[in-house]
C-alpha cells in the first residue's frame, strides 16, 4: 500500500462528511487493520467489502501467508471464509507482516491482544509496539482508531503521546479515537455490519467526527457517539463487568441450592419474569479473553476502591473449586472417594462452539481433580492435539467416551456434539458401579431413566 494523489484524509479535512464517506467507499481512504486474529480478520474483511482498499498487518507470518492466499484461519465464523477469498481475489484485501509498511494507510485500526500479567495488571505491550509502528508512517490528516479493550485514559495518556514522540507530529495534525470491538465469536461479521450501533469516542471532537464517517459506512445501525475516548473506553469495560458481576450473583445464589433445599435455577427464571430483574445463570466459572480481564483494566491505577468488582472476580474464580468440592461430596455420599476415581471432563473451551480456551474454568477444575488424586480424562470436539496439550488430562475422542471405564463426569462446556452421548452405555462399562457420579455445570443434561448420581449447579441433586 502506498499513498497516492487520490488519497483522502478523514481528520481535519474541509470536505463534508458525505464526500468523505463517498471517498471511503471509492477506496480513496486506504485502511490498515493491525491484528488479524479472530476479531481482527472479520473487521478487516468488513472494511474491505465496503472500501476495497485494506491491508491487514499481523506479526504471525503464517497468518499473513494464509490470508494472502485467500484462505481463512479463523474457524467457525459464518461467511468469513468465502468473503476473505472474494476480497483477496478482487485485490480489496491483502496482508503483511511488516507493520511499518501498513503505516502508509490514512486510517489505522488497531485490534491487537491486550491481556493482564501474573499480578493482574494490564499488559499493553503489544498495543504500544503497534502504535510505534503506526507512527513511522503517520502523516497529517491520518486517523488512528483503537478497537482493542484498554484501561480508561489509554488513548489520551498512552496512544497520543507515543504517536507524537515517534512521528514528530503534534496531536491535532492527526486524530485518535476509541471505537470498541463489540462482537462475539461465531457472529463477528453480523455484529460488525450492524447487529447494534458502534460506539465512537474521540480524544477530540474532530476525531469523533472522522471516526463516525468510517463506521457509519460499515455499520448499518450507525454509531453512538460519546463525549470522548475515555468514556468510550469505559463503555466497553462496563459492558463486561456488568456480566461478571451478574454471573457472580447467579453463582453465589447457586451455592445456596443445598442449604435452601430449592431449585435455585427455577427461582431465578421465575424472578426474571419481573421486568426489573435479569439474573444470569450459574455455572462452573467464567472464561474467555474478555470478562475475566475487564475488572482489572478498570481497577488498575484508580484511586477509588472497587470491592464489588473484586468480590465478583473472587466468586467466579472460586467456582472451579466448588465443582471439585461437590464432586468429592457426591462420591463420599455413595461411600466412595474422589481419590483414585476416573473422572472425565467434558468441554475444555470456555464457550460452546468456540475454539478458544482462554481462562476456561476447565483448567482449574482439571488441576483440582489432579490434586485430589483423580485420574483425569477430557473430551472436546473443537481441540486438536496441541489444544489438549495445554491440559493435564488424557484426551478421549467424543465418540469413544463410553468405551472407557469411568467413575465420574464433569460437564464444563456443553458442546452440541455431546448431545449424542449414550449415557446408558456408561453403566454397561463397569458392572461394579451403579452408574456414574455426574456434575452438570451448565444444566445441559437430561439423565432421566439412568442410575447416574447427578448434581446440577443451581438445581442440586437429581433424586
């Protein structure tokens, strides 16, 4: 990608918004998307299908090679395979592992991983590195958009100063906006194209205006502009911490099942019929790249305390131990022990149908079972050998799970592939036992008519 005489700037231009949108659709606003991961590639494709002039930059040369061949490395995203192939064939989308080369664009969209370190502090090292690469080609009139989740004030206090220092330009010659990714795995294109409006907040008003031009062109629902970039950064975090706190409430209520001797899930569902109540469902923990991290992004460096967010994290992080504790109690109730038991963990990814294991509760559950002395097996239809290698358990193909003598099963993530398991077949494998001890972490099983001893989180023991 190189600048041409026909290139149009978005930031600080005298052109009308409609003229800029027209220029964008005509390919006169070269776009670079930094990060071609599970959300970055769909975003690059969504831009490219509208403007036809997008380069995606990624540090992984294999990813770049795959995209440049018109192939898609992001699995289970409806429509993405065909769209990438069409866009690459039409020269509307290309890829590079030279982030500095991509800096020839006039609109720079950053959607790279942001994580927390072992001390739960935000790790923005990848973002900071990419910002420095963008700065090498930054020119007056360019717009830099951050989509990846960051702590509040990051655009203002980290991105802008680094761009100024590395480019030699002053803010006001270029723009910076935060426009958070609001997509879910398995429906990325649908969300980006306009399942709901895009949130846009600029470091200054002109950045907000310029970013609005971009996103109104690719999002059918339009945009929601907020006061500034820091507000937009907070919006993204608020969306995540709401879910974390709500799930923690559900999980805490779920722990009352035995003491209250009620079906807590039934009580929650009935309470939710009142319009001001919306309690989530209890489960074995919270995983993914988002919810477990967002509270720490919000709390880091703040003068104000956040006891509710910290408590929610503690409750949700404690659910894997609760699962292991319940399994141990159920074994003891039938006169046996978890120590030495053969236990199968069903579902290792953090969500059904999503090939991601980040912060999955399956990992601490497996670790807890190993510490308790159990022989641990696992099954997940989405993982390959490399994926299973992350877990300290013996993998079994889903179709073979009934061929192993087992004593217990823990359902962590209910993939639809598990629906075909013949639960009566387990009973025929070990005549010395009258069924398995089962912990259903997601209220996904119907074991009526079997002799398995089953405890469902939120519902209690099946009797």
